C-alpha cells in the first residue's frame, strides 16, 4: 500500500484555501482582484496538489507557487506599473492596416456572438490551467522540467522585449473614443487615431503576445511528447488563443507574428539549440526596433506580407516536424516513442527524488 507524504496533504490544503479566500477576499492581496485569471489559476493549483495524492512526482518543488506568483505578478505588471510608459500603440495600429484590420473583424464576432464571446473569453483567461494540464500530461519528469523551464523563460525574457516597444493593445487605445470594442473601421487609420495621439494608453504588455507564445509552446511540447488526443486539444487551444487575443482587443496582428519566432527561440534555448535561439531572438529584436522607430511603417504592404511569411514560415515548418532533432542534456534519456511512462509510475520516477 502506497503511503502519501504529509506534504501532499499540506499542499492540497493550501490550494483549496487559496481557491476560497483568494478570489473572494481580494483585500488579502491588495493588488489582486476578482478575475477569471484568478479562478483558473486556483483550479490549476488544485489540480497540481491533487495529483500528488495519486503518486505524481513533480519536476520542480512546489509548482503551485509558480502559478500563484504568475497571477500576482501579472496584475502588478499590467495594472500597477510604478512609472509611466510611453506606449506606441498608434504605430502598431497603423502597421496593422497592412493586414486589413483582421483583429477587429474577430472583435466584432467576439462582441456580437454570445457563444464565441464566452468561448474566446474563457480561452484567454485559462492560460495557467492549460499550462497545468499539459504539464501533467507530459510523460516524464525530465520533459516536464524542460517544459517548466520554457514557460518561466518565456515569461522572463518577454519583459525586456515589452520595454523595447511598449504597447497596451488596440482596445485600450480606442476605447476612450468609442463606447464599444471594436469600433467600425474602414480605410486608412489616420483620421481615427490622430485624436488619440495625446491619449496613448499606459501599458507595455502587447508585443510579442505572451499568451500566444505560451499556447504555441503548449502545442509544440504536446506534438513532441503526448498522445494524439492531447495534441488535438493543444492545437485547438492554440487556435482559440489566437482568435481570443484579437477578440478581446488585447493584441495587434503583428504581436502574434512576433510570438512565433519568440516562442521558437524559447524552444531552442531549452533544447540547447543555441544557433536557432540566436537567430530567433535577432529576428524579434529587429522587428521591435523597426516598429519602435517607425521604420516599419514605410514598408509597402506587399513587402510586409512577404516579411511576415519569412518571419513565421520557417519556424512553423521546422517545429511542425515531429522528427526534428531535440538534443537532451547529458545523462538524461527521454522515454522512447511508443513507450511513454505513466505519470507517477515506477518508470517515470525511477532514480528521481520525490517532490
């Protein structure tokens, strides 16, 4: 009979207490408010804690605290910046005209359809639950540890990138002039955004899109290591996240374009593919500087589409190949295809200290 360590019960108590007290008593943490992000984060923490009771050994100590810290830091970073930021949303909105305001078309669907409004809204706010689900679905501790590293590294590196080209998102730029999101737009955006030049939003969490980058990492890890059912679910989540970033008005099209090389660079780093990681980072930085300085606005629309294809295409093709090489750290052997370890089983935990 398997003995459940006392710490497993302590973590479960912590997660259930957070689920009841954190969303319902936001004054406990003055920076947090009652949001779907908090609810989904609590569900993710409960899932991680309950998994211990079924013998799952975690790849990192106390993963519940990682989710707890994410929701807290996200609110601090987005809503309580200690210093003003000169957002460059006007330039990004001008640049989005090259794509025909695709994001605002999805925004209308989000606003006018109750079904899609609920689906896309839940998708956008359930990121930490999706991260938790994929983490538990991965077949071994080494792979989980690599996935955790990718998630944390993406959240760390993206912060200085936000500072290079700070922006809040089209919703925050335009909502002051229109009673709804999205506004009805046609033709060049000059007449629309010129009145907002002096009322640019204070924010720096748009480009590249962290939501879409994490969704891509979830999908790529599922493609490489999980069953067909998990792959389909992860692919659907990535697709819905793409639509949700537009529908909620949180991101421009170019935000998602840059998320692809950004996520690919994170993938390359955690798999020790340093040359690919450097190429991806240089590509992202080049785009950010060109947008920040306004150089990208002078590019003809046809060239914009060509550059977009060159930015997204190579990474999408390379990472779509399930047989692409994945270097493994010395002394660590991944489980062979067709023989995945069952989470918490002897195969998974052999030689690994319990957590």
